[in-house]
C-alpha cells in the first residue's frame, strides 16, 4: 500500500481540541436558534383546528361529487330520452327538446352575465 493514501494520524491533543471546538460551535448555534425562537415565536394551531379543516374539506368535496354525479345522471337521462324519441319517430317531441337544448343554455349564459355584472 502507498503511504500517500493513508490519512495522517492526529494526536490525541488535536482530537480533544477539535471536539471542544465542535461542542462550542454546537452550543453557540443552539443559543442562536433559541434566541431566534424567542424573537419570532411560531404559533402552531391546535389539533382540533386541523380536524375542522379536514372535515370541512371532506364535506365540500362530497357535495361537489354529488353535484357532479347528479349532472352526469341528468345528462345520461336526456341522451337516453333523445335516443328513444328518435327511435320512436316522434318528431314534435324531438324538435321541442332540440329547441330547449339551444334556448336553455343561451338563457343561462345571459342571466349569468347579468348577475356577474351586478356583483361587480
């Protein structure tokens, strides 16, 4: 083995001095961190607050899910009704539904714009 790859051995006195310096540095760092904690105290909410936030979020997500499912079911029923009307050859009912499919969204958009312009 080469002597170049062997790390020089420190004497016991140097190791003791390094340990003492390390301990002093750690102590100074700890004192500085404690001083920062006193200057800028961190407020940690209670566990009950986190539980309330979780419950509120779950309730909101559940409501949104039910609303989305209701919209999906209504859309599916409308599509099935249209399919039935075209298959049963009822042109009057089919044309009425087609007219409503155009008029209702346009009316909804117009009303939504009016409401949003009054709120602004």
